[in-house]
């Protein structure tokens, strides 16, 4: 059987609520809307962490940020972690990554050095993009083209943008004759700021005002203290109307612009790629955009930043549909691709294959997912970027957030989709809350979360919680990864056995 091909497309800071197919048709994303109509749209997909590097670690390793090592911005992957590129390359695939990586541990732009697993001829991180720009063009990109007025005044062509140059390289890749199967990754920085795009796009949204809904009036009553500090910070740094709505045309313009770039690539896929090519689309995380009086991303687990788009288009488009009851995570993507390709899914991967969803339309209401947070950035020293360990479990319509150093949260997303009422102390939900808490603590143990400890268990609202205890100490060695030799038992020197 001929091995399948994959075109994997991702954007940055584009939540599910920024795409027409997910309920916002006024945002003008016709190409992603068409992809959603032709494929399987996951309605309940979540990031592993609502900030760039950790989320990307989850996507490209199939491991949670605390496992792959990239648990904050500017932290690299561990030396024992293997990426999507390495796993497919080592199984005979031509693997190419074009665009933003943000996993090398250096900075936002990366190093210009292609990491193992990807074809250097197509590598195009931020540093390689800037190597094509003059100093003045870099200044324009990073410091000038950030407002509606500047975008209209300079009227930069699409060819100036990182996004367009990513698309051009992807189309050239698809035009090449080949005998190998391929994994082609396009990683757009857009619509992440500075939101550079041609004038025509910002003109479309010059009068557009984003209404985040009822949560714009959230007074953070009974919410964690740091949430209120976060709210005070962002209310002073973005353009909010008196009613709490967001006015920022460049973001919505760039959101529509990157859709057009993706559309050009999808047209090339349809024209040039073999018929057994799968297309997968997602984003690393969303943004709050005024919800709860916040903007940016990270730190808190509200839907606007945590709920991401995930669309899988199989070669057989008769399978198109919507999966609206199964909770899915970034870490499910790599196991899914490996199973589709008929390759081993090693135990070290912490997600679950979605093949039953994308080939048989299965819905699994019992599946749970976890989101984690540790800190935003190891380089920054401000309060908002400081250490703030949180773990979030989604189960059915409920979301439990344990904030190790702060007030915990529980939301009923069916009754309260805007997450206004923190019901952590509500006796009516105590049984559900405590069961979810048990599952979350078990997950931290099972995934060898290095932040785990008694503080996560000893919460004032769960008095019956108990430890897993063994007089000799419970051990959770690293699962087999398909590359390294088995873990050896410290006492015997033999392969560890549970």
C-alpha cells in the first residue's frame, strides 16, 4: 500500500473563535471554511498550553510541555525528545518545515539553523526570513507596521510578508517530482503581531469592533488573584471601547490575510499533491481579545485562548463531518498521523490517535484532556510572566483548574459558556469536582509531571483526597520512545518492570 502524504498547516494566536467555520463568518476566512466543509472539524480541540513554545512542543513531539522540556517560551526540547520530523524522516519520508519553529530555546526568531529531522533546503524560520530583509525592512516589520494608519500608508505587498514567502516555498515543494512520501509543515506566524499584511485587508476591518460577549464585564469575583492583576495590566495596554469591546483592525486584517495565503497553498495541494494526501490544520493557541477584560494569551485557561481549531481533511472527502463531543488535544495529532501512515505509535507519546474519529466518525464523550501552565517566558522578569503552576482538566462539559499557588476554578461550560461563575466551592458539583481532581492528580503521576507533589492533592475543597502510597516509593520511568534503550531498574540494572 502506498504510504500517505501529509500537509500540516498551522497559524499562531488564531483561536477557534477567529474562524468563520467556528461561528464567526464576519471574519472572512473563506479558505479555512472550505477546508472545514471538506474535512472533519473538531469542535472541542484544546492546546496543551496557551502560549507559543509549549504548545508547539505538544504538537511536534506528541508529548506535553513538561515531558518534552519546552514548558515555557525560550526553553528548548530535551535531548531525548524526538519530533514529528525525525520520526517520519527515519521511516522514509521527505520532511520539510517552512516557517516559525520557536522551539530551539534561543528566541522568537530561532537560530537560522535547521534542526535534525527536517530538510535544510526548505527551512525558513524567522532568522532566515530576516536574512532576506534590509535593516530598514526589519524595522518596518517589527516597529512600524503595527497600526491601521501605518499599514495603509506603506501598503506593503503580500510578497513582503513572512507568510507569503512561506506559501511560495510550500508551493515549490509541491511542484517537485518525488518518489518518497512526504510530510510538509507550514507554520505561519500570522495573525500573531505585528500583524503585517497588505492595505486591502486592514481597510476591510477599519470599522470592525470585536465584542467578546458577556465576559467583558467579568469583575473576577471569586477568581484567582493573579487573574485580576492580569486584567488590570491589559486594560491599560490595548484599545478597548468604553463597553469593553476590542478595536484592533490589524489583527483581524492579518487573520483574513493568512487565510488567503493558506488558500493559495490548498489550491496547490489540490492541483499538485498525490491523491492520498491528508491536510491537517490547527493553531498553537488563541487570544482573549477582551474576554474577562484580558488580552494576549497565557496564564489563565479561559476558552478564548485554550480552545483551538483542528481540521483534518482525509483523501476521501465523503468522510467530511463534525466531531462535537470528543475532547481532543494537540498531543493527539502526532499519534494520529503515525497511525494513518501505518507506523509505530510509541508509548512515550501522551496523546491518543484520532483515527476512529477521522475514518469512522466516532464520538467519544468520555475522553478527557489536560492543559498545563508553568510560566510565560524564562527571559522576562515581570509578575505576569512569573512562575504560576496550573493544571486544567476538561471532562465532558466541566473544566477544573488547579492553580497551585492561588484560588482554584471549576466551570460548567454548558450552563456557563462564558466562564463567569467559579463553582469550585459549590456543593452541587462537589462529586464531579472531586472525581475530576482525582483524575488530574493521576494524570500528573502517569505523565511524570516534574511539578507534581502533595500541594496539588491537598486542596481545601477536597478533604477526602488520598495519596497513592507504596512503602518503597512508586516509580514512573520514562516510557519506550522507539529510539532509546529501555529504562533500567536502579537496584537490578535490568530493564524496569512495573
